[in-house]
C-alpha cells in the first residue's frame, strides 16, 4: 500500500532529524519500508509580518519579522500497514512535536 506523506516545519533541523529517523526505520528489516522523495512545487514558503512598536501612534515605527516553512513530500510503500500505522501515531504525537505531518492513502 502506498502512503503519501507531506512534512512541513518552520525549523529545518527538526525536519532533517525527522527524515533521519525514517532512514533508520528503512534499515530496520521488520517493516520492509521503501520510500521515495517526491518532487513538489513547495520547497520553502517565506512569510512576513509587522507589528507596531507603539500601540496608539507612530505607524512608521514598526518591527518586521519573517519565518520560513520548509516542505518535503515522501511516497512510502509499506507491506505491514497495521504495524506502521501504530508506530506512525506514536512518532507523530510524541517524538517530533514541531513537525507537522499530513498523510494520504
């Protein structure tokens, strides 16, 4: 069964740690995982926002902030789907809290 996983995070290092965790699962022979990176249009998304320094006047005195959202897309082939989904739920909820994951079957 194929599962398409979209992974995104504001922190690039946590995203790479998440992918390293999957590479270690791939080496484990009990799950028989095969996954491929899928080319996606969204690589990084850059967002800006501004806040006023004074609450009443002086519109010119603003602070500007930016953040980036990094995206990766994986296509996973799993032979034992029930084991994978049980571990997937644990990983998604407890190990990597700052990584957002969307799964499609």
